[in-house]
C-alpha cells in the first residue's frame, strides 16, 4: 500500500518535471513528431502515477484491503511506466526507432495491471 502511494507520487512529480523539461528545454531540440512522442510518455506516466496512488488507497483496510491482485497490479504498473514512458523519452531524445519496440511491452503491462484491478474489485464481498 505505502509503496504504491509513494511510487505514484514520485512518478507524478517526475511527470510534471519531464513535461516542463520537454516544453522548455527540448522545445527547439525535438521535431514536432518527437515532441508528441515525449508528451505521450509524460501523459501515460501521469495516468499511471495516479493509478498507483489509487491502487495504494484501494489496499487500505476500509476499502478492498491487502490484496495480492492489487500488489501485482502495482508492480506491473510501476514497471510499465519505466518500459512505456521511459522508452518514449529515450526514443524522443535519441530518435533510435528500434526503442519503440519496447513501448508496447509497457503497454501490455498497463493492460494486465488494470485487469487485475478489475478482478480485485469484482471480488469485493465474495
């Protein structure tokens, strides 16, 4: 629970910092295409930072409580941010297109994580 909330807050902080960095420091460095790639990384990082915080809150005793499904979802979401957003950041800066092959792996981890959250929610009260 605590890890997910802290990791989510750190990822949210970094998403704001990376967004500002992309908008200002990289403004005249990246082409329009790669600026959009950077922005996509920032958006998905922030979405999943909030997702991690939500998972942490759901794991509190008053809601779903400790859950192996939610723990796994948090881990997958944490790694998904690194693979998805991280690969997009590196791709945008280096323009090494083969790095784009890593991005879908992170996306799949996001999808699995959200399915685990759904399953955990469906199990409430059973």
